C-alpha cells in the first residue's frame, strides 16, 4: 500500500483561499494599517539623511547664504519626496514590488544627484 506524500498545504483543505493582497510578499508579517507608518518612517529617515548632508555641505557658509542654501535643499527634498510618492502610486496598481523598487531607485538617484 503506497501513501501519497503529505504537504504542508494538505492540512488546510477546508481553509479559505488567500486573497491577492494576502499573497503580496511585501506585506508579509505586518498588518495593513502599519504600512503607512513604514512609509512615514522611511520618509523621515530619508529626510534626515538629506538634511544632514545639506548641513554638512553648507558648514563653511555664513549668515543668509547658509539659510538660502538650506532652504533650497529643503525645497529639493520636498520635490524628491513628491516624485517618489507619485512613482509609487503610479506603479502600485500595476506591480507593487516594481513600484517599491522604482521609488527606491528614484530616491537613491535624487540623493546621489543632490550635491553634485
């Protein structure tokens, strides 16, 4: 008498099939409501790194020139964050993982180009 091999998914024959949102590997382990916090935290860390680099680059400047330099960098940061958000929102319905990758690539390119 030969037995068929039992797989882990055989134990869940009566379970409901997963919805497409549950299969997304990017959301594994986190509740859906927390993803906005993850994006907020990532944006905050990116902003802090951007402004630290700006502060370091403007160290030799004095007075109003330094303030002008930091204001321009803050404006560049705002434009970068808006562009990253737009790229992600555009690609999110098509492919969530590709949207995340392109958003990260946009942010990395902007950070590299920021002080050339």
